[in-house]
C-alpha cells in the first residue's frame, strides 16, 4: 500500500507527515531513518573484513559515513550474484517494503538495486528498527529463495542506518535514493527505474 493510499493518511497528517502530489514532506516532529540493506555476497569477504576493521578504528560519525559512501559506491558496481536484478525478485522486495508501510513505519522513498536496497522510513513508536529489519529480511529471504530454488543466506547480516537531521537532509536523501539507478548507469532518469518511489509517483 502506498503512503498516499494508506487508510492512515489522516493519522499521518496529524503526526506531522503529509503528502502533496505524491511527494513526502518533512516538518521535524518525527525523525525518519535512511536504511541500506545489502545482499550477502554484495561485497567480497576480504574487502568487507578490511573495511570493517577500519570502521572499528574510526571515532567520528562523519568518518563512518564517509566509509559507508565508499561501500555504497562499490555496491553500485553490482558485485555478486545480484539476485535483485531478477524482476520478480525485485518486485517482491518492493511489495514487501510497501506492505509494511502503515503497519510498522511510514515509507517516504525507496529503491531496489541489483544487490542492495535503500529506503527512507519513519518507524512507529511501538516498533524497533531491529524488529522491522528482522521481519523484512525473514519475509523477503524466504520468498526470494523459494523463487530462485536456492537455500541459505540471502541478505548480509548487518545493515546501515542514519537519522535524518532536518528538511534539507530529508530532501537530499530522497534525491540520493531515487537517483541511485542513474548514478549506477542503470537508467537515464530516476522515474525510469521500475523498482523505486520515483517510478511509483510517476505512474500515479
């Protein structure tokens, strides 16, 4: 279910979130989070171990974010089996993200890339990010493995999350998420990528 079509739309407006023309807006009364989830083989093990050691040595949040950007740049190269490039798998993951909208969080933007996903969401007060991610990973990994006739790990065990500071940061994050396929050379315009909020809004 989309953010706009949600029966909780009135609730969203009173909580400080509202939608205008299928574009999410931020007013600062609740804090959304930018989340990145990677497939299990999206980074070579040796590279991941080296970068993990570097992360452990970094003291400032700024340095950690800089390193995360290096990881995301690597992800855009499409390393690994990239199971999410299979349309029926990508569509299933997108449907799962939308399915939790209005139940566990309010979804503002998302993109399903060949070997990772980004999304921007504000979790409900009674929910935890850990619980949301466990449910999302469990549901999608089971369905993906069934579709692919495979077993074993599907997602990387960890994930990256970052709180949104203000409205400007929110808008910048939406642009980053939706422009990810363009930056990776997968399409020319954000709305051309079928598994994203940019395409979703363009079709409405």
